[in-house]
C-alpha cells in the first residue's frame, strides 16, 4: 500500500473503483438516512472520516444502535450493534447489486433490518442498486490512497472550521455528491434554491440552502470532470464573487461549475500542503463574506485555534 500522507489521485487510475465505491457509500448512507431523525440541512445523512476509513456513526434502531464502517486498511465493511454483535463483509470486486443484497442480509441477520429507497441520488441516468451489475470494480490500493487523502483533508478542514464561531456544519462526507465538505453560514435566510439536482427532491435542496452559505470541500472527480479538486462556492452568489482574487496561484473560478476550484494535485505536490489548502479556503470564504456583507467580526474567532 502507498502510505504517503498526501498520495497522488489521478482519476483515470481508479475511475471504475471510484464509481463503484460512490454507489456502495450510497447504500450505506441511505441506511443512516432512513433510520435517523431529520436534521437541518441533511446533516443526519453524511459519513465521517475515521483512522481506518469512513463511518456512519451510531444509527438508532428501536432501543438499540448500530454502525457501519468502511475499513480501507484491511478492506472490510464492518457492521456492529450495541448488543455486541458484529458482521463483516470483505471489500473486494463485487457488483453494486451484490453489495446491496449482502448488506441488507447482514442487517437482517443482526436483528436490525432496514428498507431503503434503492435509486441512487444525485447521479443522472442512475440504476437501482438491486439491478446494477455494471459497477463492480474495487482496487484496494486505490481505495486506500483515497482514504489517505481524506485523512489529511479532514484534518485541515477541521482547523479551518475552528476559526468560525457562527453556525457551521461538521466536516462530513456526503455520499450523494461523494465529497468531503464544511459549510459556514452568515445567519441570514437565502432565496429559494432552484433545485434540479438529479434524483433528489427539490425540497431537500431548498432546505439545505435555506440560509446563506460559504461552502468548501474536496471532490475526487467523475467521468464528466475527471480531476480531483478542492472547491468553494457561495449561495446565493454575491455580486463580484467570481471576480475576486483568491490564493494560491493554482486556484481559479470555474464558470461551468460555478465555483472556485484548485486541483488536488497542486496541494499534493506543494512544499506545504496545509498552508496552501488553508489559504484557498480562507481566501474564498473572504470573497463570499466580504462580497456578501457578512458580519465577520461577530462570526469569526480571533483567538488561538489550539489549546
């Protein structure tokens, strides 16, 4: 396995595994979705980075809880209940249909059966899980590198989050869009979101963007945009936002995506990845906050970020 702290992530090297893993995380994420009380901005649905992979965190099921973890070191899916029972599914090349059936069977075996909507979210021309025999790739080394990158990014994102005392999301991994994100809020309501996200109800998007935000994240790319990037956007986009100079030099505004982006490779190859990533997040946030007239003195922390 490649254990470089910031591994290279060329999309073409793992495009099939990326597509399959995206769908596997949707199966697991939807289990958390249907079992959890609704939380504002869909904060009850993401996964979280762990020292071995990604986790749902505890999921309620009657008077018990359970969790589902992706282990990208030993390449296992681990389902544990508060009763002390454990089931393990090896992560290996298998179709989405097979993965879905296996996960549902293990949950039933553990006495925590769950039923989910099987149409993937935020993916155009999606195939229901139980009929998807097309996506079946799993390159263990590639999945491990992706997780290693998430470990570093999660760490830096949490430093950035600590500098804000206003309403702010956790650092969390959204399985719908397959990205790690953190979102700051101005405190003011926003105009209704137009919706139109593939296979996602418009009311979900409108609730998610009910208030003004500056959101930053990491996305590994997909077939239509085959490049891993960091991104930052504002909703609603204030006048002059996209024309604001940001740091570092590798960052730019992408008109097609409607957000600032910076290649992951620029950070991965930097002499100081933490510095460059924090500069990107801070300068793009400042572009949103200053152009949007946020009350920055009231929302930002001025003291040290570590005890």
